[in-house]
C-alpha cells in the first residue's frame, strides 16, 4: 500500500505508540511497517490537476484566439451557416468525443482522470449543440427551460449508458437549472410559485432528489456508484436552500423582508438545525460519512450565521472577530484530531486486510 509522507508519518507514530502501550507485539509492528511504503510524490493528484488545467488552458486559448478581430471575421464566415447546421456539427463533435471517451475507458480503465476529461469536453460540445438547437427552433416564447430539460435527459441517458459519474453530475445540475427556470416561467418570473419562493422550492427539489437516488440506485446494483453523486447534489440543494431560508424566510420582496422581525424567521433556523441534526443522526446510525459531513458542516454554518445576525450590531468589531477566530481555531484543531484518528483507523484496516 502506497501512502503520502503525511499519512506515513501519522501511521508510524501510531505504530510506535501501540508498541509502547503493548497493544501490538514487536513482530506485529514490523508486519504493519512492511505493509506500506511512503511515496515521495503524489502523481495521482498531479494527473488530476494537470488534466483540469489542460482543459482550462484550452478554453483560455480559444478565448484568446477569438480576441483578434481578423480571426473573429474568419470565424464569422465559417460559422455563417444556419443554426441547425451548427447544432448538427456540434452534435457530431460531441458524439466523437463520447466515442473516444468510451473507447479509452474500455482499453485504459485505470486512466480515470483523462477519460473523464474527454467526457467533460463532450458535455461542453453537447451544451453548445443544444444551445444552437434552441436558436434554430426559437419561436420567441421565452420558454428556454425546455432546453435545460433536454440537456438533463441527454446527460442522464449518456451518463448511465457510459457509466460516467461526471456526465451524470451535469445531468443533475441541468435538472436543477430546469426546475428553477421552469417554475419561474410558470409563475411569470414572479417571486412565488404555488406560494413558495425559490429557496423553498429547492428544499423540496433536494428532498425529491435524495428520495429518488436512494430508491433507484440502492436497487439498481450495476449503477450503485451513482448513489454518491446523486446524494451529494441532493444534500447540497437541500442545505443551501435551507440556509437561505433561515436568512430570508419565504419572502420574495426585499422591502417586506427588511420589515420582518427577527423572530418571524427563527422557525426557519430551527428547521435548518433540525435537518442538520437529522443528517448527523442518520450518518452516525448508518455509518454514512457524506450525510454526517453535510450535517456537521451546515450546523456550524447555521450557528455562525445566527452569530452574525444577533451579535454583529451590538458587539465591538475587534471583540467580534477575536471570538470568531477563537471558535474557528478550536473547530480546526478538533477537526484535525478527528481526521487523524479516522485516517489511522482506515490505514490500519487496510493493512490488516492486506
């Protein structure tokens, strides 16, 4: 088993401590020490970030090229074709990228990051193709949310077909964008839809996504790995929406919200805290690290938000930020200890299995 220098140092100290306290024998400590090696450089992380930087550089390169006026004129002539032709062209391009990604994934399954990077380029080409499709069939109705729904369906089908969690993730993000714009369109772009403002709608959307992910991918064993990203996006939608609700409530008019008293919004803070505590309880009971992590993160966000709300005006700013710094320092040191204990536990478990 290969470990980074920091992970190796933690495990070395743990083994020495276990040996001193007679938790393990000398032979067991030697066996543990020979079961892993320290790598001097994390090439996996380098590969991941290098490929994402490569994609960023491609985008910057294209943007830089388009900055020259004479090249802009050339591209105008090249892309003077009808929007339908542009749509078909980018569809073919995205199809080629997906084909390349699937082929590489079949022949080189270990090259995870480069394969996903190709899928990402395919996702971008698909988005451009759908955008040109919208321009080609535009009737002036302003109902562009249907294009987002189309993107969500296309990404979902491709992600499940190719077994690509990255493409599936874009499907979930597109679905959330469709939900927001569709309810906005149905309400005439007003603040409320069925008596709910945008954050409250996304509370329900996040819950629906969590229920769907649990029901679908717990039963669909060949695609069970999609449960993780679905749950993560659902929790993200849910908790960010609850956080906004705890600040603004179900108000859609800023003037009315400013007139509202603090206690009129307090029940939303209680609901936010209850959801976070529920996630922590579920995570501890079912050993669900993601739910536990979201619950812990957002319960602290809730506490710090209330701290700002109730003490910002009446406390001297130096004292306020000093208290804030001390609390973050305490939280950071405790989190570091928990992380180190979990790391040692995981590494010891892997060593025992090896």
